[in-house]
């Protein structure tokens, strides 16, 4: 409705401008400075009236030219949103990587900052482009009507401003969806893209609940890489070890002396990753979400898992001193309580029946890297049951493996003589630089074209020749 009101006002202003021009023509005052406005106002009136009445045709022609050039607003906006999401995920992943490895890799935060700064710059430039594109795409009629309205003000008070807004709307509406083609021209590189993707994902238990703590291990043929620590329910690793992509791989949830099976078992990661990777991004991201079989929860050296899978598990409290959960099962099952030696179980309560000694429960011991611990098995009969576990923590003992094991894992994942890091930094810098200059160059180019078109529309001499 605002657009229609602006066009209606512009049309009325063109009529007013016409009568003002006729009036000045008819004035019996021989002043050149005044008389010259007569033909200008009449010409402006006809020009504005034509623009007002033919705006729908002009916009339709603009749409036809855009389609003829191969531009699509839907595809363009989708790509820009994908790029913004992609850059955001990269920054998030590198922040996770920094938090995980900063403990035992001094100086890693500085390296991560060097990587993320150009990516953030790239992200901001794409957000600017997306903001302008949204304004033009959703406001083409409003911008065009506003431009015509300003041009319609008598005596050309705002003619140049209106002509620029009108030209800006048309030029950007036609040409902005062509940005992906312009970007590909700059992005193309004869260099080979990274062949090793960054693999990341979230960890959930068998009941779909996130697991915020723990480690994963990767088994490839006869070798085992682990432990890789989690951060906020996510893991991330990338490697120059080509066997990780070309060989069948099994990913375990590696905690408290157990290697829990996951949904990734004897699977070729190459097939999982590369079928969904967009090769235009060059820096490849591969998301693989992991579901741990049988696990209920793990945190700080304590794990609960149950076999076989029950109907429902509701975990009310899970701390180092007290655990409370409700289990609903249609058949008999076994609840496994695995703890490192830093913990000792004081009592276990099942449906208000308390056992102050663990001697009546089946148990076994295990090693977990440099820690020892025990697993206790509680038989859970069919039905709904409330289980409470009270424990005591010895603060002088560790509950997690030494960080030296995680450091050794990094050495396994990367070859010393490999140029992966240099290639990755070069590729990130190149893409970020192209993102920045491509958007600025394209916006500058379209702005220059808009300015030139506005000079043509707003110049009085040109208009008289055309009319």
C-alpha cells in the first residue's frame, strides 16, 4: 500500500509540475532565469507521469533481463545463507578445537586466532551482502516508488537523489543474483582442494540425549587412535593419515575401561563424508553424528549403561556424589555402574530397598589408560523402578586419563613431514580474501552502474533529447 500511495502522490506532483511549467511559460515577465524553468517543468512532468504509469512494465522487464542473464533470487539467497552458515560452523569448530587442545598445546590459541580472523572478516562481508540483497529483493517496489516520488518533486529539488534510488533498485534487482557466477570466477584455482575433510559431530546416547563429556576412539584396521576428547557434546578431528578415509573405520565411545560401540562400525568414512561435501567450498567439512549403544550417561569418570535396551530411562540427578534415575522396561535388564577408583559407592537404593554393601553385586575391574576402576552390575526386573546411588569422591585421585594420552593421539593423527597445516592456512586465507574482495568489488561495480544510470535519468539535457 505504501508503494501505491507514493506512486499516486508522484503522479499528482507530475500534474502540479506540468501546470507550474505552463504558468511560468504564460507569465508576461521576460526573465531568462525564470522562463527557462517552463520547458524543464513540462518535460519533467511528462517524464514522471510515464515512469509512474509504466513502473509495473519496467519491473517486469527487469525480471526478464535478470532471468535472461541466468540470475535467480531464490538460488542466490540460498547460497549466501549457506555460505554464512558454513563460515559460522567453521568458527564454532575452531573455537571447540582451541578449547580442547589449548591445555596441552601451548600457543594453539594464537594459531586459531590467525585462522579465525580472516574467516570472521569473510563472514561479515557475506552478511553485508545478504542484508543488501534482502532489502532489494523484498523492497524493489518500495525503492522504485520512493525514487519516482523524489524525482517528482517540482523544480528538481530531489531529482538526483530519486534518480539514484530508482537506478539502485533496478540495477541491484537485475544484477545482484549474478553474484555467484562472479564469485566462481575469482574462486577458481588450479590448486587441488584439501583431500582430508574436517570431521566433526555431536554425541548422543541410545535414547537421543546429548553426552557432554567423554572421549572417542577410532579403530582403523589394526591401529587405534584415541582418546579424542569431547567438548560441549561435540567432537572434532582432522588428519593427514590417508588410511582414515580409505579403510573401514569403527568409532568407539572410549570411557571408564570400556569401548562402547556406536552407529559407526566398520564403515568407510570416505563414502560417508564425500557424498555430501560441497566441493565449491574447497575446505571440506564432514559431519558425522555418533550414537553410543547402551549408554545412559558419562561424566567425570562415572558411566551408566544398560543392556538390553529398555523402553525409557529418565535421569533426574547425575553428580559425583548422587545419581537418581527411573527405568521403565518390558523385560529383565542389567544396569552397569562403571567408576574409576577415585569413587566409592556408599549405598544403592532400588524402589526404597537399600543395599549398604556392594558385595552382593557382580563386579569386575579394568584399566583405563593410567587409571583403574570397577564395574558393578545391578539386575533390573521388568517394570518401572527408581534407582538411587550414593558415592564418595577421593579428591587426591584423578578421574580422567592424563592429557599425555590426548597429545599422543594428535601425533598419531598427523604426520610430521606433511604440509597439511600450511595448505589449510593458505586455502583459508585465499577463500577469506576472495570472500572479502568479491563482495566489495561486486557491490562497488553495481553502485557505479547505478550512479551512471542515475546521471542519465536525472540529467535534464539527456531527457530532452530522449523525449
